[in-house]
C-alpha cells in the first residue's frame, strides 16, 4: 500500500483547487497512529464512509499496518477523472481477488478498483444496489430494482445481478423477494435476506435460496419480518438479523441450517450489525422504538458453538459511553483487534475506534461521514 500513500502525497496538492463539475475535490489527509503492531498477513484495511443520503459524500479511507498511517479520503485524489467521486451512499465494500468493490446505493452503481492502489478500473450500473458477495469468479449484487420510495403497496420485487469479475458485465439476473439486503454463498447456493423495508407495514420475511448453477430461486425460507444482515459461519450455518417493526416486534438474530435449508433457531438478541470471526459473533444493536421514542444501544459477543452470550461489553465502559451511534464493526482475523465506528449525528465526520482483543482502547481516529464498511487487504 506504499504506492497509495506516495501517490496521495503528491496528488493532494495537485487537485486541491480543482473540481469535477460542481463537486469540489477534498484532498486526502494522513494521520499517524501511535501503534507498533504489525500484521504478518494483512497489509491494511479500507473503510467505506456512507455519507448522508443526497449529499454525494461517500468516501474511502485506508489504514496501513506497515506505516501505521490512517489516510482519509483516498479515492478522489487517486481518481481525479472520476466525476462526482464515489457517489451517493456507500452501502457495501468487499475485496475479491485483486479488486476492491464498493456498492454505491443511491448512485446505482458498483465501483470497481484495484485492491492495492484504489485506482478506478470500471463500474457496473445496478438500480438501488445494496450488498455484494462472490463465488467462482462472479460477483452477486442485491438490488431493490427501483427508486427510493416507501409504499406499502409497492409490487416491485428485487433481484440479484451476477457480474463477471473479469469483464465487468452482468451475465444473469434472478428475481427474489422485496427489497433484498445482505447475501452469502454456501455450498453452491446463494442466500438472500428479503426485507420488504419499503412496504411497511407489509414487510417481507423470507430468505431466498438461489441455486448458482441454474441461477434460479429454489426456495424461500420464512424467517421474520424486515430482514437485513446475513452472514455465514465457517460451519455453513447462516445467521440473519431481523429489524422488527420498531413498535412491538423487536429485532432478533436467526440461524438457518443450510444442509436442510430450514430455520434452525433464534437467539433472542437484538442486532443492528454484526461480524463473525472464528466461532464468535461480535454484535451491536441500536434499537429504536416508536412507542417510547428512545433508542437502546447494546453490545454482545456470542459463542456460536453454544449459542450463548459470553460478553455484553466487549470494550471499556468509558469508550462505550462516548459512542453515540455505533455503525460499523469488524475484527482483524489475524490480530483479533476489534474495530467499532461511531456515525455520531450522520452529517459530520465520524470516529473509528480500535480495541485490543480484551477490549482496551488502542487508538481512535476521525473518519469521513457515517463510517460503515470494512475490507481487509492481505499481502
């Protein structure tokens, strides 16, 4: 990643006063991090900042483990000819092979970059795209298939687009449920969480199962209303979060057995976002309730083997109290450092916190607006 840092140090001056149409270029900034930890397999990680909807402020940051430098807003200076920079609402970020993929929701595109330089390679237009997963040289992107529009009678079902990662062409599509969200591949099948979030109070409550060989939906598994996050563990189980209805039906976490494609269990714990590392799920919840007008924030670590909560506080109390709006979460698979972001008020720069595996605060740094999605870059 030294190529990124070298390029930015020169490009930042060149493009400071330039602009792309009506969008001024914000130069990158570098922050030295007081940390001596070096990762032997991971060079660093990217952090995608969503930016508030309608503001066209999605940005990309990078932390370099070799230099211990956090660089904010690397995409603009690296790609001065890309109009409007990353775009409006960065909704997902993944590395597959030697490419970095950013799903830009309201700009209706998937931005494809070189994973080691963040240099623009291409883009794929997909309406109201949400999340991305990969298998066998293909990328799979969930799409709401229409504009942002709340409508309880909306009949526009969503779809999954298959993208050839060599040619950046859409090769196949398949319809799923209403407003599909996160997705994952297990044993030749693609699992998709259908939310129906635009159709309140008529939410969807199914997980679509797609056979990748034929690219057809072979089953819909009833789970719970307003599904969102969906991740697979190393044993082939699928974990799905449900947001509930924000009134009387609370958020929850469910498990699907992929050998039978049936609902296996519910863990009775609220979940807004989570990540899985080994046999542990790291969870936070920001559960809003319209009846009380209050948001309840909770944290937990679940042992996935026993399905039990082993810790309700995986960070120091003083830092936990500082975080206003937890929004992104990740665990370094080698060092087991825990990363949590704070989106604060959603319109000002956020904060990234790095914790040791035992929850001690190591460092913190200012990010872009609404820091959300991580992608670890291996050497």
